[in-house]
C-alpha cells in the first residue's frame, strides 16, 4: 500500500517568517519562502496548509484547494485544513461542499469554536436562522467568553426580534473586546430600530472613533443628526443589500406590503404604453420590477450594486443582461441606448439626482422615458430621514426637469409600503426626454 512518510513540521519561528510576509500582502515572497522550507520539510501538512492560505492571497484558488487537500491527504485528521478548505469553498460559492468540510472539521475537533462560528455564518447567509443559532450556541457553550460567538448570537437574536438577548450578546462581545467595531455598529442598529436615538448615536460615534473610515456609521449618524448628504455611500448600499438579498422579497413584499412595481405597471397600462421597447432597470435588485415589465419589453437589462441581489435576479431568467455596477458609473462608462429607464425605490439612496438626470439625457443615443419612485416630502428639495433614506419633493424633481429639459408627463402620490406599521408616502413620476 502506498504510504506517505513526512518529517516534522517547521518551527514556530520558521512559520512566523512565512506568515509575517503573507499577512502584509507579500504573497509571492511568502510563497517563495514556503517553497524553500519544503526542501527541509517535504511532507509537512502544516506547510501545505500555509501554502493554501498563500495561494488564496494570490487568488490562485485552484492550487489553494490542492494545497489543502494534500495537507489532508498527509494528515487525515487535520481539522484546521478542513476548516480552511471550507472557508475557500464558501468563498467560491460551493456552499454544500463547504458545509461538509466544516462538519468534518467539527467531527475531528469537537471543541473547534472557529468552525462552529464559520458554519453558522453560512446558514446566516442562506437565511436558515435556526441552523445558524444551533452552531453559534455550540461555540458559545464551549467558551461563553468568546467575543465572536457572542457577536454572532447578537446577530441571530436581532434577526429573531429577540432584542434583549441581542443587546446582551452585543454588549458582552464589547466587554470582552472593547475595540470590537462591528459589535458597536450592530448595537447601534439595534437601538436605532427601537428608536433609542441617543443610545444609537453613541454607538455609531464609538464605531467612528475606532474606525473613522466606517462609511455605514457615517451615513446613519448623518441621518440621525439631520445632516443631508448628496447620496448614501456605495459601500453602505452594497453591504445593505448583499445582507438583505436572500430574504429580500419575503421581507419587502409580504411583511412590508411593498407595492411599487405593481403601481408602476398600472401607470404604464393606464397610459397605454404597452410597448416599452428596450428597457434599463436601474437598481434592479432581485427583479421585482423586471418581472412586472418583462411582458411589455422588447428586451430588458438590469444594473445593481449588489452581486447577491443580481444572483437572485439572474435566477428568474427575466433580464437579457445583468451588470454589477454603480448606476452613475454604468451610465458614465457604458454605451447606453434604451427607450425606457426604470428606477423603483432606488432614489431613496441617492439625494442629489442631477448627475443621473444629466447622464441619461446626454449619453442615451435616442429619446426616451424615465419612470421612477421617490419617498415623497412636501419640504423643498430633498433631505435624509432618520432611517437613512432620502425623500424628494415634486418641486425638486420639477427643477431637474427644467434644468435638463425633461417633460413631466405624470406624477402620482402613492403608498409605497409599510414601515413600522405606518404607510410610507411616495411619489411616482413619468418623464419624457
């Protein structure tokens, strides 16, 4: 029978000399040093495990997988290699294989807190909250003072609306690690959703003190402080909808009675626009508006900042093309030639709409129409509300029409959805250019 013999693993000093390069992004130098150590330790599972991490850093995922698998071949009970392999498989979208690898790591090492937390995060992303809680509980029961386990339980209890338990675990994570930025931010969200505004502001301020570049906290703190900015940060919007994608339609349509796509479709039918031609869905999300407008369109393309929302949209087989991009970047850099532009509940994350109006008018290769919704306000101009969304007045939209030579054909005040059991006032506009 074929058997692999191997010498001892490298020393801690030798390992640290590789990892110090890897950790500062010098992956090629780390790779070369690792290869040199293979002369001394030709069959070291530890070196192959490290080589896997280096290959991930180099974005050489195929060789990373081979490295982890070879480490496991040499040492079949290597729990850390199974965990690292699972992390990579999850990154590559191989969710079922990742779960199998995490379970293998846990079976080999029943007190492996990191693996329990990692598999719990997989189930968070697939919206299987009870399964995620099962594994987070396992990690917590092994060590109740593990900061990550407490944070993860805080996230789960937040999703389950068990707010006191969520607060307890976020606070405990912070007590264990007073510099835990994400814990402060999530605790701020928890207080914000309960309208405990001063407590929320303190948490966001602490987040920014620890990390002044944390744009999500900047945006929400601006909203709570009444400071209106031109738009929400791209990173904030992308992260918001990446996290929201798996449960987006259930939450929005069923729980919040979201009605904008049907309102827009009815407006189109009422105005006898049964042939929209070529359509661009700006901020297409999971394809709710695309589903409604597909029967009236010659072809329909979608663009969105969230890749996970685009994955959901792609599964519907509605769109001819889907683009992962920011709206303004797409309109600036792409060849656009559409008859119709749609933006359903997109402008609530963009305050100043001047650039979008300008780009559509100047860069589209034909005349067309723009239909969109806003959260409506009777105040002049636009402003950011305490939820972090922008409200626009008809006076503001009319001023843009005048500035960029659009004709306002239709404006209707509507109810967009529910928010905290209250109706959200909206405006739906149809413009011609």
